[in-house]
């Protein structure tokens, strides 16, 4: 295990490991480098320099005049001046704002103003594989030879006319695995989110866990309870309408979680419609060991063309996920400020999927060493 540096913003050395048991990833487990992670919303990347830290790599990125996106290390190879504070020219070159060294989109230095007769073959920036697949942009900070586009999750369906969605983004002061665990164990719905997502017996339903390769799926079903408050207006199903609620929470990769739901109304209360499908795509990117980025798309196949509903879902899910953000940051703060050497986290049955997810991440971390 590499030595852990101080967590930015706390001024304190991180607490000891989670001590949850051997073979389980914790907040100090090395980040998984060979994986696609979201860099930004595709629509937010234009011909202008942007900056983001991904897995401890400081990146500068922009969309070229031809429409492609390039990502490079955000420090001049000469004296480490931050390139996002430099100049992007119309020919897609970046000119350092300190001494004027100029770089092409592949990271090669093409000009040294103080030595115009010099061919700067040995001066270059690290270039990162990027895939622009709307509505997201993905980046790979690991071995570029392993950056297989086929490893990206399939979400192209969200761009179709059959789906509408709200969306949002948070910067979270917590380890990315805590976000994944929050999504894996949704018994917290009725306690952390109340009526917005929870129902009276949601936490009591039995969880069925399936592991296939590196994918972990949690599935639960609740019968005879109402649609959660968040969806009542959009579905038209009232508190008096009992439904069958199916919920899948699936860890797909360290950078992506897929939550698929289904509401069954056997009585066909609304013009005979019996099924409604909400689906949440969660994109989770470690910024550093103890801070993360979290994008989400809250999609639905009911009233997909209603743009006002898109805005409603963006606003209301942001309120709900703010509660998740608070919980994760409070727990991270607790770990960082208080070192209890003999503390062991306890596990309950609903943790089965999250524990299996952490075991997979632990193995992936060992395999990359």
C-alpha cells in the first residue's frame, strides 16, 4: 500500500484504514487507473481551455475547431505553468502564458520562442485518450494501450425520443467508493430521503445480489406500496394507487453505476398503462483519493417529451442527492478527524452487494500494481 499523503482541505493526516476486513477496498485503496471516467458534459466543452483533476492527474482540455476533444497534462513541460491559464489559438495550439512554448493537440511542442531554430523533439505533454459520447465526455488516465472504447457503458438509448431526463452534477468531498456504496444499498431511501424516494417498507424488502464478472447487481421488489413522492406527478399515480416496485442497483465499473427501476400498476389506473420505467445513470469520477465528481442522469419513459418535467427532475433530484452528498461528506469528515485504531465497521445483510463491490475493487487495485 503506498504512503497516503495528507487530504487536501483538512490539514490532518487521514485516519487509518477502514479495518472492514481483509480483501475489502476502503477509502485508502489505490484508485483504479485503467478505467473510463467521465470528464465533463459533452455540451459544456467548447473551443476554450478547461481544467479538471482526474485521479490526481491535472488536465487541460478543449474542443478543437473540427469538433474533437483533446486532453493534455495541465503543466508546461518547461516550468510547469498551468496551461489552462494560457492561450488557445485558432489553429488549436496552446501557447504557454509564461515563456510562450506552444503545443499541438497531441501534446508535442511545436514552438519555443526563445529558440526559434530549435526543433523541440523531446519536449511534449502527456496526452490522454478521450471519447466524446454525448451527453458525456470520457477520459482514460491509465495505460493508453488498454483504453478500449468497447469498455464504455451503453447509454445511447437516453438520446432517443422515448426518454426524457433531468440531470445534475456535484463535487463531493469524499472517496468515490462511498458514493458507489450509497447507490448499492438503497435501504437509506426512507431514512435519508423520506417520502421523496422512500416508502414505509422499502428498507425491509429482501435484497437479491448477483455477481457477473466485475458487475454487481442488487435487486429488490416491494408490493402494495405507493409510488414515491418524486414520481407521483409525472406518472399520475396517487398515494392511493398500490404498485409493484422493482429496483436494480448495479455497479458496472469504478466509474459508472446503473439504477433501473420499474413501477407496475396492474389496474392500469392511467388509461390502461401498467408499467413505468425510471432509470438513473450515475457517473462517478475520483478527483483525488478523498474527493470525487458525481454526474447523474435521471431518465424516464413516461411523458418523455415534457421539458418542464425534465427541469422538475433536475431540480428535485438535485435536492435529494444533496442529502447523499452531505451524508458522504460527513462520513469522510468523521474518518479524517478521528482515528480509532480498534474500530471495525459492522456489516448487515443489506450490505452484501456493497461488500462484493468493494472486494472486486480491491482485486482490481491489486491487479494493477
